[in-house]
C-alpha cells in the first residue's frame, strides 16, 4: 500500500460526466468558485453553453481513444489529457443498458472507472472523487446496476489505496433538482394519464437528496483531504415511498392522479414490456433495483434541503408551461 499523495496546488479539475444533471450543477459551482474545469464529451458541440462559464474547457472526446473511454485499450491518451489536473471526478452512470445481461453496466461503470483511475495514476493525479449509488454492492446488489456500481466503487478504493490516490466515493439516493429526470418524468407521465396512474413497485422507498446538497458535498471533498478513503451516503431529511413521490410530483405539477399500485406480478410484467419501449422507461433491472430500499441507515447524517422547498419551483413552472 502506498501513502496517499498530499496536494496543496490550485485545483484544476477534470469531470467525466460533466454534461449531465449533477455535472452541470457541479461545473457551475466550481466555475463560480474560481476553479479550472476540463470536461471531456463525445458530443461537445451539444454543450457549448458550458464552455461559456469562466474556467471551463470542453474537450471533444470523440477524437480520443476511438470516442469511448469505457472501451479504451490503452490509457496513454487519457493520461496525457488528464495530466496537469489535481482532481478527477467521475459522475458517469447509466440506468439502462442495451441488453439485459450486465455488460452495458459493466462497461459504463466498472471499465470506465478502471480506465480513468489507471490514467490518473499514470498522470500523477493525487485525488479521485467517485459517484456511486446508495445500496451499491458488488455481491449482494439486487440488480446489474447496483452490482456494477458496487464493483466500481470497491475497485476505485482498492486501487487508490495501492497507488496512493486519495479516493472518496459518494452514495446518493435519488437526486432531485430543477432538471432532474425523476420528479419531472413522473410529472410528465401524470399529464398523460386519464385520472389513474398505474405504478409499479409503489412501495419502494427513497430518501431524495437535493442536487445542491450533493454539489456541496463534492466541493467539500475537493478541499478536505481528510475525506480520502471514505464512502459517504447521501440522503435527504425525509424518506418516502415511490407512491408518495409520484402523487406529490403529479399534484404539484397540476395533474393530480389516483396512484394505483400494481401487484408484484404486474410490476414484473410491466418491466418486461416497457424494456422494449423507446427510451426504456422501465426495465427488469430497474424493477430489481427497486427491491432494495434507497434509504440511509438511521445513524447517517442527513442532508438538510427538503424536497417540498425546492420541487414546487420547477414542477409548478412545468404546470404553467403546459397550460
């Protein structure tokens, strides 16, 4: 085991997944705080507005390693790109894969993490911050998603300890905020339902956490070397059932609906059918993930922001737009 490298240099941050929901919020805060940020993207031209933020550099990843970090056969091009940064942040995650065999999750979560961290070690990057997921477990995870997230998290911490890279991982429950794909999606679906909303896995449990609180935790980890080696669960102050969250999103968006919880057999059947629908709105792997409560242990320090203080700001706006 090598000693973790200590770094006191100004922060130049590279973010994988920087164009996503959490990534945009984090990039905005880093820019506001005077950091220099590099964001590789295979579709950089679609995110030019990020490049307008002070200190932000978008890199067209399509020109590197055949456009796919997760399937890179050599880390050298990425080591060159990462070189000169003091922190690498990996926010990449997918909820669905092309086939129901775990290979897509393994490429996106495990192989990408391995490639990125090997490149980081080669480039001498002292700090790596990893986005995992609550209930991620390489062995006991109920879904390909949770097992792949757990495997990536374990590998990152083991590799960091061996190579002297300071690794911190965050394990959030579902994340909400103005551009989320959770509450917004259910509000959109509610608008299409004729009074009754049939819902699979209605009793699944969540502790929704505000994206602003997640960003604050990442910012703190960048500055606090004492968090190296930690795996930090992130939950909001309140636990909810999926039924409660969907009813709330629908009502707040101006489309109140009666939530009809489906029995387990119907939930499974719905997953099998919707897995083949455009956009894969619900899959067998999603169903499997929902069998494990996404809530924090009792002793876990909860994040402060209540869903009810933030969600109306964007769900009611959605309602006004649709009128």
